[in-house]
């Protein structure tokens, strides 16, 4: 792919200026200063995203992006002169001074559901209580209970890997709410039940597929192929977009993990990774202040880790000002202004650009056509460039989706093929709590058996007390109506016999036997 003029330290975005003959370039050394791609539906944002991904990949920079419509998968295949847009692309290339050469780029397909790409998972522990609370739309008291559960997990050695681990731990918390409340503060069974119901909703939406092992190894997102081109990781998100909160939470988790795990690199000659966050408005809609603060922190500090983050959305107003101010490289496609609010948003967007004396920026943003944009790219020393009306270059790869057979072939040749397909279910909170429960049940059963045996022993002991055999038995009634023991009855009978001649003779015989007399 040859461009005019050729510069290895930058990405050719398109032609600006009079007649669109002035090259507009994104300097690689400022690629980690983040960026914004904005514009109404159908104005060319997807193609801009595609050509930037191509440019970074060609420069040896790995890329991660979500494919929300299925259109970006074509990056894995070369464009074709037989394509219906080839003639328009050739005309545009000539106008902006580009020698268009079609080529494919190295791609790894990912999919939370494991259908259109390699499965991608995170553990519940890695997700953490803040993002999980956002995902489950928990109230503040419910988020507090979830934090207690995570603290208990750490202290009790109960790893939270998948949703069944979290469900088991929450059940344990509910069953021991009184004791746990004494240690960590009030834990309401009602709050635990509400969290469990939200987890059930998440499972019904397919969210359980996100949690588990083997978890995604971030190193697999930061590789190059044999030619030195950065691999482009594409997350199939067309189905995932049916659960927009899950989509946004997963991407934010991924950014947070990159921020936590990557080392500081200062100001590299080019980024270590570029992250494209499509449909960025989903991240900020109804987001609590704690989450906005988290995104702001990541955006502000992650560039020192060599990671560039590019937000793609329809309106710059979708992005909070604290984050918008950190996005140095901007490509603004047409922004419609049909309502009073639209006009205010348009004026606000125009105010964030460095003025160009040749045109009014607000009018340019309103009037640019499809494939055209108002760009402002960082110049030397990181100074924002003057706004330019830019004709965006055509992509070198295929525009549009990839057919199923081609996708399967790319997946089969992937460097991570077979690494994530088989789920791993090692011992974690679910199994450990089950062992504890079974041990407690056995202990309770043994205790009951010991108590029963002690009772039986006690009953036997009462039968053999100091009063002799049968001392505690009820006495039988005699003929006279009195109850006598066997010994008493024998004595009385013997006394009666002494009153008779035969009885007296018997006694004399017994005494004679004893004393030797008859």
C-alpha cells in the first residue's frame, strides 16, 4: 500500500485543504493521546474506524475493536476491484493522492458466546464489585452487600470464578446474615435476594457466558504476525448489543484490566495497543458518579501505559466533558441539527475545535457529506491541529461482513485456536461451600445420634440404680390389694409357714443341717 507522501511515523487519514490535496495524518507518537470518531448514522463512522484500525495494524500496533453491526469482519479479507464501491474508491484515491492497494489484515475473532469467535471470559473476582453492581443495576444498599460478599470471599479463601460461585456465596451470606452483620455491618436478607434475582436476569440474557475460566489473557490482544503487522482483535457484538449494559461493562472491564496490569512506558514512539470503544454512549448513560470517575481515571492515566482509547458515538455530547477534553485526535462526521437541542450540541461540538479561517466549523460539521469529516489531529508537541474538512481515504480491506466459511478459516488459523474453547471448572467458592455444607450436615447428624445414644444409656441406667433390679419398676398388686416386692412376699410366706407343724419341722431340719444336729 503506497501513499503520497509516504511517512512511516504516521497514519494517512485522508486529504484536506483546497481540493482535498493536503494529507491529514495521525502521528503515531500521539496515537495514545486518545481520540473521538463522531457523527450521525450513515455518515461514514464505520469506514473511518476501519481505516484507522488498518493504519495502526500496518504500523505494527495491535488493535481491539467491537463489531456491533458485523461490518468490520471484512478487515480480515482484501478489498476487491469487483466490489460495487471500487470505482468510487478509485476516484477518491486519485483526488487525495492515494495509490490504493487492496490487502487483508491479521485478525483474531472473539465472541462472548463462543459462536462467531473464540470465547472470551473474565472471572467474577476480576470484574469486581463496582462493575458488577453497574452490570446488575444494584441500589446503594445492595452494592454494599455485594462488597461484603467480595470481602468475605477474600478472607475465607472462596474464589469467585463464575456466577454459580457468586450465587453460592450469596446463599451463605443470607444463611449467616446475623453473624456477618456483626462483623461487617447490616446485611439484609432482602438485599441478598434482590441481588440473586438480578443475577437470574443476567443469566437469562446470556451473561453467564462471560464469567468463568480460562479467563482472557491480555497478552493475546497485544501480538503481531510474522510480518510485524499488529493483530486486530474483533469482538462480535451484534448479539451482545441486545444486552447493552453487559456490552459496556465488559469493555470497561477490559480497559480497567489493561490499566491495572500493563507497565508504565511513558511516551512511546507508537502505542502498545489501540482500543476502539464503539457505541460509547452506552458506557455513560445513567452511569453513577463512581463509574464516571473510574472511566475518567482510566482515560487520563492509561495513555502512560501506551494504550490509546478511541470513542465512537453519534454525538460528542454523549461523552462527559471531563473525558471529552482528553481526546486529542478527532474525526467529526456530519452532525444533524433538526431540534433546538441538536443545534446547541452542534455549537458545542464546534467550540472544541481549533478555528480555521477558511470556513465556519459549525457549518462544516452540519454540511459534510458521507465519507467526509472535520478532522483535528495532534501536531508536534501534542498541539491540536487546525480543523480541516477532510475526505477520508478508502479502506484497503473488504468493506462489509465476512462470509461464514471465511470467518471459520480465520478462526482455525488463529494463534489462540483451541486455547479458550474448552471451559475450565476448578475448585472455587461453589465447591468449597458445598464441602462445608456437607461437613456441617454430617456433624449435625452425628450430634443427633450421640444425643439419642446418651438418652438410651440414661434410660438403661435408671433401671439398674442402687435399689436393685427392678427398683424403679411399678410394684405388682398382691391378693390383698397391697404391692409387695418379691423379697417382701417371700418373707411373709416364710413367716406363715413357721406357724404350722410342717413348717416348724422344716426349720428344725435346716438348722440341724447347718449345726450338725438332727
